[in-house]
């Protein structure tokens, strides 16, 4: 598939980026996800803004090992810009996701041609899964952009080796591993690439030097805290069950592809997976380029790592590998079109059809954030926090949310701390004078006292006030009986 000049590819790339921006920023305050994970990241960022300098951030989801705090520092200007609103995280995530679009175009172009670059850019810009990830702050979702930079540098180095880019690569690896530890697959890939694809064994020291620079904050933390993270990591390994290493991938990849580009249709997911594997094996006989071999190795490394460390798989576990998967698929399609030019139009129609059937997955008219209950969104949390802030007076208080299993009310805690109205801690429900409870529609609050710790430990049930928030959700203030 040929276009008349380079400006045509640029126009297509700009169009994809603008469409991707619309999908991510449209009704962001309503469609963004705001749950405990987002609130915890924002609380850490708020603490840094108020002078509590941190070298580490929140703990990982599977152990006590802590991620780095580097994204908290990158989030600070956005928190200021949006007046401490949680939407700041979605803006940062969306901007990084959009910055990935031209990067993967360049990667695809270097790996094959402009067509593979545009296909890769289209998937990044238009994937419903990546649009969903963009609407929130979540450490596990940030590596998409940084992994694309790492892979771009690796491809560049395989084509033209320069020592300065090895140091830059090492620094970026140290940085991105702090963002999320699953990014260390990129470090393994870089080592293999230097030794195998570049045949530059002497450059290992340059990579190591750059890595130490980028990873310096966590190194300083470990040295000053008796190697806390290292100990927690080995504790995790020693306490893992024998089944933790089982990799149940039979449906994982088709489900992943169905979420990426297949409108959550498992049949389309299987079709994409089988098509990719078939094209890959067909191309092995024609020799893959060095760049494509890098992608294949990256995918195999990621599968091996997941097999060792985790049995239940989430889509974002492969996020540092998404770029390799997407560009490898795109180069295979570009190869197919170059061999069989009469397939260009049918494949284009197929691609446009995928865009159409994916449209409902963008949830543009929804009234809730992803993973939030119907009718519940960031606007409702903000309204609730404002009511509590105006009502508390001088009494001690705590908060609970009987919505989306957010019992300890972290989404409210961040917004209240911004207003300098800090609730008592999550272990101090019994010490509060009043308890503010956000209740989902049709929930019998009286029955919840017996089986929810936050309510039961408070020790009171006298309803003082009620406020309607939105769509049947209400805020209830209870006090202890005299």
C-alpha cells in the first residue's frame, strides 16, 4: 500500500492522534475511574506536595514490595493545574498514551515500513482497552509510553549502534522499572539484544551505569532502610503457593486481543491470535528483521516471567509488551499486503469494520467510570466530599463507602484531605463522633452493620442526616447514641 508522499502519512497520523484525544478526554470527569488505587496514588502525591519527600510509592497488588515514587513527582504539575482534582491523573495518563501514537509509528516504520507504523499507531490510538486505561491514574498503566521509548531505542541501536543511546537506554530502564516492576522484562530484553542482536558485549557496563542512574531513588531507599523492598520480595517468593507459577494462557491471549481491538468478542480475539501466529510462522521462512526478532523475544520473555511469578493474569500484566505485540502484528499485515496487493482493500474494510463494532466499547454515553457501579462516577464522589466538608464542624469523624467495595472510603479521604478535613484513620472508626456513609441504591443500611467492620466498629446507629447525591446514591450521617 503506497501513498503519494510522506505528508499523507503525517496527515493520517495526526488524524489518529486527534481521534484518540477525543476518545480519551470526552466527558473525562464522568468516565474516569476513581477508586482506592487512584486515591492512594493521589494521597501520596499530595503528601509530597506538602513536604513529605518520598523515594517509594504505594505497595504492589500482590505483595508488600513498594513501587517507586517517580510517577507521583510527574503527577504534581497536573495536580496543581487541575486544582487537586482526581481528573489530573487521567489527563497525565491520556497525554502519555497519546504520545505513544507517533512513537509506535516510528517503531513500525523502522521495523518494516510506513504502513506497519500507521497500523500500530491506529491500534494504540483507537483500542477501547487503552482508552479505558487512559482515563485514570494507575501505576500499572503508565509503562505503555515508557516501554515504547525503550523499544524505539533498542530498534535504533540494532540498526545503528551509539554508546550514548546505550546509557540513555539504561537510565530509562531504571526509571520505568520504578514505575512498575513488570517492566523489568524490558531490562531482560535489552540485555539479550545487546549480547545477541547487537553483539556489543562490552556495552554492558554502559547500560549498567545508565540503569544505576535511573534506578538511584530506589537504591537510596534500600540502602537507608535495611533493604526493605529486597526482603519483601524474597518474602513474597518464599510464601507463594506452588500453584502461583501456573500460567493459564489458553484464553488469556484471545481475551486480550478481544479487549484491545475486538469489541470484547472472544471469537474475534481467537481470529486475531490465530492470524498473528499463522503469519508469524509463514514469515519465519522469509527471515524476520532484527527488529521483529526483538519483538518475538520480548513476547516470549514476558510469557516466561508471568509463568514464574503469577498464575491469575490481568491484561495490564502484559502492558510493557503491548508495543512489541502490536508492532509485530502490524509488520506481519504490512508484509502480507506487500506480497498480495489485492488484499489491501479487504484488509482496510476489515479494519474500518473493527472500528465501527468497537464504538460501543468506548462507553461515551455511560454515566459511570470503568469498574464503578452504574450511575456512580467522580462527580458524585466530589459532591459527597463537599457535603461532608461543609457539615463536619469541629467534631471528629470518619467515612465509609458502601459502593464498589470501597468500604474504607479512600476516594473520599483524598478529597477531604485536600480540603484539610482529614477523617480519622481506617483503624479508628470507634473513636469518631460521627460516621459519614455513602450508600448505593436499594442497600439496606441496617443489615450492613452486622457484617461490615467499618460500620460495626463505629458503635453507633443513630441517623442524624441524609443527603441525596445522584442516581439513587445517598450520604448518611450517623452518630453514637448518648
